[in-house]
C-alpha cells in the first residue's frame, strides 16, 4: 500500500513554513512585516496540517485501535489525482462489521499502479472502522 500523504507535498509545506518564520524573525525590527510573516506562516502550517498530516494521523489511529471488519468493493473509479505517480482511487464499499448491520461508505485510497487489479468490484477487503464514527474506514494493507 502507498502512504496516504506524499513526501514532496508536505516537504514543500514545511519549507514554506520555515521560510516565512525565518523572514519574520529577520524582520523583527519592522514589526508589521514580521507580524504579517508570522501570521502567514501560521496559516501555511495550519493548512499543511489540516490537509496532509491530519488525515494520515486519523488513518493511523484507526488502523491501531479500530474494530476489524470486512468490506466488499461495490464500485471503483479513478479520481484523476496522483501522488508520487501513484493513482488515487475512489471506492464505494459495503462494510460488514461482525455485530452491526452492513452499510455503505465512500473512501479515497492511494495505491500503486500494479495493485490496481486488486481493487475491482466484488473484491473483499480487510478494513478497520472507527468505533466513534463508523463512516471512517481504513483499508488494511493486505487485501484478501
């Protein structure tokens, strides 16, 4: 499986944040420019966290402490996005927890190009679900 956040994306955010913080620190005597740079660095850091790190942290948390279940792929499509030249698929899953009624959920998942055949309609996947919000699903690395 492919990591859910790409190295080049978050590295760019980190360098941008460091650049803005450095500019703000160097311009400490010009307080308006320094204040603006610090605010801008904070905004860049928040956006980087919100869109790149937070989803990965949520998925890692679900993989660590989620409840195991199986899911059947009802529909699979290419989202048109690529991360590190690997496609991002949209999947409509029917999640079948052991002691709950099956339900449907849509997720996006990064895969390697050679794994595309593993994510076809009808395939059974092992997943973990968040006990607090069953709509949050993490696909385990090994598909059955």
